[in-house]
């Protein structure tokens, strides 16, 4: 659940109206509408005046958002980008409340369909075709603040104070358009070569595209420009893991941990926790569980790290104490659901997010408790689905597909191939279809 949504949970209708008005003032229409819908559902009879105002505001904000979407669809139609026009139209249809408005959106799609044959017949080389960005500048600007809300305060300020050309790369990455993000970041770096954040986000995008060597070069450049940019050290470590060098990843994270030990600011504390969790994962991955426990106990004793139940659970499993691991996981899962950030999982000691629940499900799957594992995979998938719905972060789709694949493969193992097939069908209906669906199909065939 996005941070802006959690921040207003439990407030009165009048306060939610004020929060929605603030968001509407900067054209963050989807968030304003969702807040008001929640306010309407939870408003009491005693809040009569505020309650009666909510439907009017919802209608006004919806009209404004539909206007923005119609402009973006119109632009896609004129550029011949039918796929993106259809994607935006599906969002618009979900918000349209009258048949008249839905009809206007469908007519735009009909225009896109009518233009398609002409585009196919045109004698133009693919190399000569301009690259269409998936979103217009207005929509990117509208999405920016919603994504920035999920970041740590310091990182959010860095994003918002930079030019739009940089912010475009940030938003495209959140939307899952990694190639577009890399293009935008590369263009920004070519004009602003001394900005470490430009190299940082270009490196992150390149790493996501599998271009690890170039990614590490950009990330190292970011660290040279700003030695205190701890996000670059973390991103380098992740790139090293991706290309099969966990030992080098551990070196970068150990160095980051040493530098972060003396920082007492809230941002430094969060960075230290982030570095520890990354290093903890690498140490377990390379079979160094003893070093992982030594590091954890040392930080804990010096009050440099809060007690982290998922860490306790993983260490107990590494020691072969499955009962203690289960106890720690269950205690952690009883906490409130949290949210990961773009740069990683952030602080995980207090709340259980989708990635944490997935890890717990993996534990129960390894412990031959498929019923509990399936329940947790489904719970994690629901959290990811909600976050995609509320924030539009399509970059989370691979996580969602991975969860569904794990569910399906476990269903096959337990003799429920028909249920697994339904999950495969659902994934195949996505546009584009998830390649994970093919793995599920193969597992079903092998089981038969």
C-alpha cells in the first residue's frame, strides 16, 4: 500500500478532503480519488457536511484525470502507438463513470485502429521510425510525485529538485519501461555529466537490462563524483551479484557498512540497515552464515541495528532449527504490511512487506508445509497487486509473475495441476504474456 495512502488511514472525512485537495492541486488525480473513495466508505453519519462533499469532489477530480488521460491517448493515436493508446484507455475506462465518457474513449481507440493499416503499408524502414516514449510529459509529471512519495525523504528531495529530463528517467523506471529509462538517463548524463545521480540511475537501468559491466562503470562514476552516495555502493553490489560475483558484492557492502557505522542521522541509520540486509543476503548465498550471524550480533549489541525477526528466522534455519525459524517468521508476519522502496527493501525490522512474506513462503515450501506456503504466496501476490493498482508501478509485474509461478509450481507438486493451469492461463492473458507461464506449462506436462 503506498505511503500516501497509509498516511491518511484512520483520518476523519474532513481531513481526508483536505489531503485530497492538496494532491489535486498538483494534479495527482488518482491518489486524490482513491483517498476520497476510502473516505466515502468510512465516513460516519455525524460527518454529514463533509460526507456530502466527497461525491462531488470525486466527480470533479475524475473529470480532470480523464481529461489528462484523453490528451495522452490522443497523442498516442496521432503517433500511431496503438498499444500504448489501448493501455491508457484501459485506465481511463476504469475511472469513467458514464457511458458517454466511455464512448469518447472508445472512439479514440477506433481512430487508433483505423490508423494501424496505413502505418503497416507505409514504406518506412524500422530504423527510420522515431522511438515513441510510452507516456507524454504531462502524464510523467503527474506520476512523478506519487512515485517520489515512496522514497526516503533525502532521496525524494534529490529526485524532485532535479530537472524534468532526469525525473523522466526515474518515472519510466517505475513504470517498468527500463529501456526508456536508460535512454532518458543517458541523454541527461550527456548534458549533465557531473551529476552523480544521473550516473546512478543510468547504472541501475543498465543493470536491469543485463548490461552489468557498463552499469558498474556508471555506478563507479557516481561514487567518484560523490563518495557519500551510498545508493551507488548498494547498486554496484547488486550488479556484481547479477553477473555471478557475490564475493565482490560482499566487499562493496562491507566497505559501505564500515562507512555507515558512525553516521547517527535517521537517513544514515536507514542506509546502515539497508547495507546490512544486502550483505546478509550475500553472506547466506555464499554459505557464510556464521559471518552473517557474527555481524548481526555485533551490530545489535552496539545498538547500530534493531532486532530484525526475518534475520532471526533465516539464521535459525541456517543453524538447522526449523521450529525456531517458524516461530520467528510467524511473529514477524503478525506485524502490519509494509512497502519496499525503489532502491531496495529499506527498513524491514518493523513491518512485513511482500518480499518478506515471499521469503517466509519459501521457508515453508522448503519445510514441506505447502498449505502455509501457498497461503503466504497468495498474500504476497495480493500486496503486490494492490501496489500496482494504486501506484501504477508496472516495474513490479515481474515480482507478481514470480509469485504466481511459485504458487503454480507448488500446486503441481501437490497434485493440483488444474489450479496451476488456471494461473498459467491468467499469466498468458497479460500483455505481454509472462514467460513464466511457459515454465508452468512444462511442469504440468511433466507431471502428466
